[in-house]
């Protein structure tokens, strides 16, 4: 896949590629200092070409689906919503800037969800659990300098907004609470097919000194790729050399039997960087049909050069195999779905 120069706001919209997603995460706090985190991602995929099992038999060209997580860190509670099919409004993607209005089939009544760029790199995102305005304090970070990473058949366009000021409301026990904090956005699109053998361990880090990092290890077929990028407090981006990710502690899922490292050491000699990322909540495992992954909020501390640093972020672990019977997992998911419908 040959790369093209990214242009905004055009490349904030959808693309005619096999897979694409708009991904947000963040850390929030209320006036009492109680801490929360969220992840919200809308996916767009060619139902046939993408080879994603749960949507491959849907008789439409492009399928949309969404995953959303809301974490009450102060109480160690998490709500995970997996929506295998989203209905997109007719006027979605009809504006010069990103605008997506969507919902899901439900017996409980209509709820609209939004992802809307209401100004230059300023977004409103709305879900069951939060209604937030996210304002970027830095220009986009273009992974690979041009917003394109050459991974052979898995090559991808990829940019991030690493420092989004977050303000808005969350809903906890039907009570609306004002919050503020910091968020992150990723937008990726690629002509790549899903493979159960693909594996990645991905981290975004937001440090208190106004520096952000994205680092990951990606394994596909017989190839292994490492990537590390740093967004400086001045808004300039830098590539990290010889990134090394080392698992420190593991967590075993009771539901799937999958074993995930939930604490990691992240090193790069080019920046004399030595960090440790620890999960704030360990059990944020997502099940999407036969696909499982872990999506945890993290705390970060360590050294960059002679400076002590700390911060927050998220980790995403994909490709860590399920150990239990997938038939039993399907049965449990159907039971959960029926139970949630009755409530």
C-alpha cells in the first residue's frame, strides 16, 4: 500500500479501506477527586474483505460496530459494552469535519451516540456513560513521521491526538457528575485482513511534564515490529530507537483463561528512558465473538534522562489466546445478552 500525504480535516473522515477506527481513551476526575477512565471506539469494516468472524456474514458492504468501557477507578468497578452492529444516521460523514451519529438495536429504547469534530481538532463524544468535549492542545502526531507505518500486508495509516483536554459529564448510578481530565485519540485505516495469529501490545502514555508517548510491539506471520514515538512539550515529534517492552506481572482471566501481562517495563536507549506501566484496573477484558483483548487504564512512572516522570495512559493487548472452550463462551455471552435485555 503506497502512502499519501495526510490532509485535515479530510483525513479525519472515513476512507475506502478494509478496516478503519476512531478510538478515544482518557482519565477523568470529579470535584471530590474521585478518578475515572474511559475507552470508546467505533469501527468501520468491509464485511467480506476484513474477515472479522462476527460480521463476515452480514449482507452489507460496510459494517459498523463499537466497543465502550467506563471505569470507576476509585471503586475498582468497570462497565464494558460491546455492540456488534451499529446503525449509522443518513447524515453521518456528510460534513467537512467528522460527524457520526449512531445507535444500536435495543428493546430498551433509543439512545444516540455521537462522535463529532465541533472545531479544529475539537470533539464531542457521547455514549451511555459520558458526554465529553475534547480539545487538542497539540497538533496531530503522525506515526512514522508521515502518518503511515509500513508493515507489509498490514501497513496502516495512523495518527494520534496525544493531548486532549477533556471536560463534560459522566453518569454514575443515574447521577450526572461533572468531570475534567486528559484524553487521547487514535485514527487508523488500512487494507488489512483480520488474522487470529496477529498480536500486539500497545501503550499510550501521558506524562505530567506535558510529554506523550506511543509504543507498541506488533507481531504478524513471521515478522515482529517495534514502534516508539514521543511528542515533546513543544509539539515536536521524535522517533524512539530500540524500544524494548518487558512483561513484569500477569493476570489470568477467569472468563477466558487468557493470560495477560498487566505490568510492563518500557525502555528506549535513544532517550535514556526507563518506565514502568502498571494497570489501575486489571480485569478490563473485552470479548467480541471469538476475539478477546485487554484494554486497561495504567499509571506510569520512571526516568527519562535525569528527570523523574509519572503519568497515566492505556494499554491494549491483542492476540493473547483463549484457553477455555469457545462454545461455552458463546453460551455465556448469549445468556448475558438475554439477561441484559430483560433488565
